[in-house]
């Protein structure tokens, strides 16, 4: 037969270089591409035979076969599908991004006969070229169903390829990769190893609907064994719930997540209409140890028509649901040339919204129907879920509805904002909270004293994200979220004239001391005032209503964002003996230099009481030691 030599078009040569050197991050995907193309060819033949009974084609045992020859270092993927004619091989293989499947679908649309076409795979056009990542030379032999003569295509992935007609080609297509020399130092890409082929097929093509067969290695003296089927051909997400056992779901979860414990919940979702997809999601029972690290791998496995596309598709769920594992199988998506990075399109956004709402509604069901499972979920994932209160305004109400918080109302039972509002005292307009490193440190804070005395409930927020979401949310059902450590709080403001007069007299009595202390502590504070929130402690420091808290300042600095350090407000308890004595000494002494150290100590004690650090620890220790020495 005559062999003709052709030059690749410029774009094809460029594509080959990209394919070999940079497009795919994982070389194993070339086998996925070839198997996908073979599956596509089988689908085409099945549909073509349904449309034309006279087509001379054998459809009795449609399958894909993989053959490995270790000595010759070849890997062959063959199918007995629709095949290609001589002209089609030149058009589809020699021309960049000319997808046979896309053309086939277009023909079906024009014929208004799209029944079954939704099962087709591979509207991408360039997957065949990925074989050059693993091979120095690729040979394709194909015969179109119904024709008597086949075609052989051969290329080394350089400037040219050859075409010749052959008489003995079987129906379908075979692609033979003449593999690159083995690398003794890297056995991870030994594509002559049957067990590696099995692993790749299991990972990428397990749910292809056609059997993928391979003849296992024969032992010494054994006759050639029968071919074995490598793929299960079972997509659990495509089967009805009553056909799948919980154990099967759990095994899939363990395979996906590498978590050998059973999931807390399995979520099924099937979307029909103009854009169809199926999803099988899992909520783990335990948070992974690296959930909050930068290197944590999040995302859902993405399939298109049961062909594996991506292992960690981050676009399908927002970051605050990064602990969810699972599979999404879409009917069609816009993908880039390598299938490894999704383009931003409306289908992706639509799926993300639907999947997000489904997960949140599942958590809501936990809360309503299974308190133990909800408690487990919130203990493991509550902190990360609250990130959505900052980043996802669209679902903020839904996240708030399933969020719960530690509270002074009960030692061991968290509360929702809805239940907090139900318990609010008459005349209480705000939802009070305090942030800190632990429940114990918050409960011992001077800021809590008046609230504890009056029995007013306070939310105890100990996660770093709590410093941020309370400002992002702002209010709940018209009730302002208000920190007990920010701004002025007067729980005694009842409108009583005598009480008001008493406070005015107290303010006049302390006016001199407050002004003097403001001058002495000018570098550290912006204001000194009498406190309505203290009942036991002598003093506390608070932030202005719109200032960042010290914890939030430190958080921003840890992220590399430099923010100016806000001056705080020093509040004094006029009923405390130490403050009364300081005020009396201020009034009686003309030389107040000896009181400066007392004012400084009072301020530092207030900083320490809220978990802060002295500006000058060595000086603070010296001042305390001097005072103790005077008492001996």
C-alpha cells in the first residue's frame, strides 16, 4: 500500500509540544483520554446501528481492550466501535481540535434525533495527542464500521505524520503507544506494568459503561489466561437509592476521602432540566487534621458523562464547605484543553449554588431531627462553617440558622441566635457577646461583671473567625450584635431621675481624676471614664464602638496586613475602694507625682485582666515589687 506523508498544521505542532511538556500535570491522564475516545466510539456505533439496521457492523460484544507488551515496550488501547475512514483519520487526527463527537452531535441535532446522545463522551477534540506524553511514537489503525478497508496513521509527534490504507484492519480503532525508555529512578510511570494500568483505569475510568478488558500476566508454564474486566461500570450516583447499600456508599467515601471511618451523612442530588447533573456528597464525621492549613486539598471529584475529569474541583463548593467530599457527574461542561481547570461559566455557578444550599439544608435537618449528629457536626466543622458568614452573603441567613454558640445561659449547651432572642429580657434591644481565647477567660473578664449580676445572657465566642463575622452580620432579626467590651454600656439606664442625678454627681466628683489620668496615660489611651459595666474589678479597658479589637488587629498583622494600633478607653469602677482612694488622694495632694505610678499600674492591671500584655513588662514588675516592698 502507498504511504503518504503529511505535515501537521502549525497549530497542531504547537499543541504537540504543549501536550508533551506542559499542558497536563499528571501524565497518567493520557490513558483516560484514550479510553474516553474508545468509549465515545462505542457509543457512536451503538447509536448508528439503531438508526441504520442495514449497517454492516458487529455490535454483539462492544468493549475496550488494553494490551501491554513489556519486551516491545508498547501499550495498545483498542475498541470495536464506529472507527474512522481514511479521510476522517486525516481530518480528525491531523487537524487540531476537530472533535468527531462534536460533529456527530451536530448531525444528530440537525436530524432531530438526539435520543441517547446524552451518553456520548469527549467533546474536547485534543485528548488523542496526550499519548505523546508517554510515547516516542504513536500508531493508530482504524476501520470504519461498514467499510472494508482500514487506515494506519503514524507519527513521532514532530512535524509530520504518515497515512496508509490497510486491508486487514478489524472494525474500530486501536492506538499503539511506543513508550519512551524506562526511567529506573521513576517507576511511578511504568506503563508496561499491568497493576499500574489497573490502578489508572480504576481511578479514571471505573464508571465507563463499556467493559475495559486486559489479559493478565501468565505465570511460568501457564496457558494464556482469559481477559479480565478492569472497571466496575457502576456509578453509584446514577443508581436509585434502593439499589445501593450504605456499605457501598461508605466504601466510595473511603476511596475518595482516604478517611477509613464512616461518614456522618450521605447526600444525594439529581438535577434535571436544561442542565443535568448528579451529585453524591459526604459529610465526614471528623475534621481532618489539616483543615485549616494552606495546603489542605479541598474540592469535589468531577466527572463528565462518568469520565473522571478532576480530583479536587474547588469551584463546586465554597471554601467554608471544604470539608465536604463527594462526586459530581455533569452532562456537559465548558472545559479547557486539558480538562484539568474548569472555565468560569454559569453552569459551574449554578451547581455551586445548588450544592451549597443542599449541604446547608442537610445540616438544618440535623439540628431539627438529630441532636447528636448536629452536635458532632458543629463540634467538628462549626468553626469553618462560620467563615461563610463573612464570605457568602447570599447564604448568610441559612448559615446563621444552623449556627450555635456557647452562652452564659448554659454551661454545656450551645444556643442559636433564635433561642437567644426568645430569652431576651424585657427592654433588652441588643444581642450581647464577648470574644476571647477560651470560655474560662471570657467568663472571668471584668467586662462580664454587670451582665452576670443582672442575669443578662452573653454569647461566649472563642474562635478566631468570631472576631470577624459579628461585624459582617451586624444584626439578627433587628437586634444589634453588640460586644460587651466595646463602646459605652449602661445597664442601669432606666429613666429614673434620682439615679440619673446620682450618676451626674458621681461624674462631677471624678471629673478631675479622669482628666488628670487622661493626661498621664496619653500615649496609651484615648479617654478615661467611669464604668457602668464593672461591679467587682477596679478598671477595664474597652474599644471604641467602631475600633478594631486587639485580637482582630493581631489577626490582620499575622496575615501580613499592617493596621494602625487603636488607642483604647480606660473605664474606672467608682464603687471600688482602690479607685475611691485614688480619687481622694488626687483631691488632697497638690504634688501628684507619686500618683502617676498608681495610675500606670491601674491601667496595666486592666490590660492584664482582659488577657493583654503590659507595654513594658520589666517596668511593670518593678512597680509591683516596689509597692509590695512598701507594705512590709
